[in-house]
C-alpha cells in the first residue's frame, strides 16, 4: 500500500524503522504502515505486529473509500443553470469549470470556458440589436444555462 510516507521509509535504516514500530502512537498511522511494509520488503518477520498492520490497513482503506465517496462537485446542475439564467452563462461556465477542475478534466475546462465566453458575447450582440428586451435576456440565458447544465455536464462530468 503506497502512501506519502513510503518513499521516506525506504531511506531509513532498519533501526529507525523498528523504532517507529516500537511507539506507533507517536507517528502518523500512514508512517507506521509504510515502515511495516518497508521492513517486510527487507525480509523482516513481523508476526507480532500483524494485528497493528491489519488495523492500520483497514483505516487506510476506509480513508481512501471516504475520499472517493465524497462529492467533488462544488456546484450542482441547478446552481449552474440558475446562475446562468439569473446572471450570465459565463458565470455558469466558470462554476462548471471549477467542478471540472476537481475531476481533472483539462479539455472540459477549456471547452466550457470557451463556450461560456463565446455564447455570452453572441448573446450580448443579439441583445444589443433588440435593445435588451427582458424576455429575450431570459430566453438566451436559459438556453445557455441548459447547454451547460445538461450537455456539457453530461459530456465532461461522466454522468452514468
């Protein structure tokens, strides 16, 4: 089980690693787990530490599951649509881009921001032609918001 302490434990000598196991409460549990794995890799028999190892591995797995199960979406579809509808589609594009940053979709970020900028500029151009009628503002904003919340969300947020 690799964690952020694994590479550090490879640099320690056997005595330093055993010292960590002698007082596991003094160290981060991931450091203790990495020390256990490193000593096993070096051929040490660590049967007296089996219960500690199992407990720490369980804690490590629970932490991974907890991180994976928490939602990375800072903004929901409703918030993205609502901000596009009430403000401007570029605002919704920025919020969706923040979500895409969390899921590490670089292409999605670029496409969504480009859409938001171009769509907002075209909307403002059309609105200038008709001297900003309120119904047209709402219509254009709702279409831009729907595109962001449905099309781009489903495409880049990998909705199943």
